[in-house]
C-alpha cells in the first residue's frame, strides 16, 4: 500500500501519520474513513483504491457563420462563451469507467457510438462502461446538421480522454447538496388540459447534487461533478415584447451550465475541472416571465450562473470540512450495467438505452431523452435507502420527451410531441430498477453455490450483456 502524501514539507510527524493510516485503512480497504487523520495547511491524506483523471476541452465550432443553433432554432452571428466537453476517467483497480459531459442539446446516438469507440481506443475503458451526457443546451450546434464540426468533436473527445487517462491519481469523493432558485415548472392544468405556462405550484426539483474528487494535495478539488434540473434555454426565442432580443439571443453560448462551470472554476483559480449533468428537466425551465416567456439578457444569465455556481461552491466547501472528511470511504467499487429496451411508441417501438453506473455509494441512472421531473422523484424513492441516487437525463441517446403516464391524461406539449405512449413509463422504471439491482449487488434470486445454479446465473449475465450491445450506427464510418 502506498504511503500517504506528506501533509507539509519537512514535517517531523510524517511517519506518525503514515502509521495511523495503516492502522485506519486496514486489510482489504475496509470501510474506514480515508480522512481519519487530521488535515494540515489545507492538505489531507488520501488512501483509496479509486484512481481518477479528468480533462476538459473547448468544442466550440471554429467558424459559427451560417450555423443555426438547435433547440430553439435561430441563426447566430458570434460566440458569447465557449462550449466545452469534460471527460472523467475512473479506475477502482478492477473496473474502468468514464463519464463524458457536453455543452450540447443532446447525446446523439451516432455520436455516442463514435465517442465510445474513440475513448475506448485512447484509454482502454470499455465502451459499455462509458456514459455520454448532454447539458441539453439550446444555444449550440446540431450534430447531424454540422458534419465538419461533428468530426472535430469526436477527435477532441479522444484528445481529452487521452489527457484524462494520463493524469490518473488516487482520489476520495466528497458529496454535498444545495439549492437553486431559477427553475420552474412550465405545465399548468386549466379546465382539464395542460397548457404552457409558468407554474410555481407545479412539481420541481431545485436541489443541486455535487461530487468532488480530491487527491488531498490541497482544498481545491481535482474534479467537480454538479447535477441540477432545468432546461438550459435562457438564451432562446423570446417574445415580441421583450427587448433587447425579441427574436432570440444572437450568439452561441453554453447557457447557464456553462456560466456556472466558469464561476466555480473561477472560485478555485482555474485549477479544477467542473462538469455538468442534467437531471429530469423535461418540464422544468427558467423562470423568465413573458408571452409566454422572454429571452434572457446578461443580468439573467449572471443570476442563474451565479445561483447554481454559488450553490455548488457552498456544497464543495462544506464537504471538505474535517467532519465531512471523516465520513468518506477509502473503498469505491465501480459497477456498470446497460440495457436496450423497446419502449411502446405511438407509431412503432422506440429503442432506448438505459445505464446504471455505481461508484462506491453513488448510483447514476440514465435515460436517453427528456424525462419529466417526476421520474427523478420516483426512481429516488425506490432506491434512496440503498445508494445516493443521481438520475441523469439526455444521456446515451436522444429519443425526445419522456412523459409520465399521468401526463397523457391532460395532454400538453410534452406528451403531445413525444414518440412514446403512456405505457412506456412502466417499462422504463422496471428496466432502471433491474439495472440498479445488478450494480448494487444487494438483491439475489438465489444463494445457491451448486455448479448448475452458478452456470445458470453466468448464462443469464451473458444474455444481459448481449442485450446491452451498442445500437448500430446508420452513419458511414469516418
């Protein structure tokens, strides 16, 4: 076992601290705190089986002239702030996994396939263990519409992945929560039908979930993963009564997730990499009143970016206090599972990939589209006593809106435009529950060690793996 990094240069207590770590961590990385030793001068010991590396890269098109951004389509004349991608590589000594975040509107199916192939080639992380998630930004380019940029994007993800794999080091994980105040439900039921309207009484999830990955060398995290729930459509069409942008914001932007990333990185002197995961934001948008709502201006985007960024900074600061450090584990097992299901569709079945990624006590569950906010509540309720759940939308595919079954009874924009039928909800929840069981490893159909039973379970696992093979791309290889 490697010794702890020195807490300060020339410290005479280094041997004492190392011996304490040996006694604390024990055999087999038993579930003792990796931070049971005192901190000093902003450093703290990190003894962990988990290694991590991270890199971010600018993915803004080199030339935006003539590009129409997607989400709320409009031509742009310049760039307000850069679009970025982040790649976090994780290795528990037996299993490798990766999380990719993008300041784009979607994680397009063909892009996900090519990105996984490139990242696997650069890092040896199995393609099946890679999560590719989009912020759902409404002020960026489309993948299909911009072939040159699409090719550059895959190359840049490969570059970032290689850099992340080259910076691996032992880490422990801190966790915290806070809240934002700019999101609001956009569905209001009037006379038995759902209409587009800002609804402060509708379901909403203002929580911000924050993971920090620390190497213990300072109080600056190596990497930050923030999770929030709101459409990034501050910069959108607007309405005709809203100056100065009645036709929508005229520049490319990463919207509030980009502004928040920049804010948190500023707080740490540009010495950390901040990544954003979108939650179940299908019916949650910025609270910008108008007709039906207005386009944001600089004051609005600063409000949102600093609201989210401030919430993240608060959670980060609290989660590295000595009391919180003592609660951290020294053992983080990585387990992943994927399943491809056929969801009931209005015209035909809709293929959808679901993924579960467990990193120690943290459980990520993904859906390939725009789940309404209630999905997050339902999934958390089902698994919250077993793990710390982080429900991610807009990941590993893009099938459009994923309404709840109840939403169809009153209609409205989301169920009316969705490809799915009400029966899809039950299939989604069942599949994600199954994947959660697989990675949690705390649910068993049999304890039998009889060779026939063992072989049967192995065959079942192989069958599940085959079911989770990547969806075939319809695009020619690049």
